[in-house]
C-alpha cells in the first residue's frame, strides 16, 4: 500500500518543488551541485519505497 501511494506522492512532491527550490538556491549554490543533491535525494527516496517490491519472475 505504501509503495502504491508513497511513490507517486514522492514523485509529485519532488517534481512540483523543483522550480521553487531552484529559485531559492540559485543565488547561493552552483546549479549542477544543487541538481546532484536533488537527484541523490530522489534516488534514496525511491530506493526506500521500492526495496520490498517483488521482482517479476522470468
């Protein structure tokens, strides 16, 4: 249940706050460094959500 609701909610949260966070950070940080941290946070979040999802059988 958490994966079915959590993954889309996390995607929407990360995607929708991108512009706001980028505008706030732009005067203070390098854009590439900001994007690197942002993508790392997204990878960790999605990894936590899908770690118990069973893989399809061959």
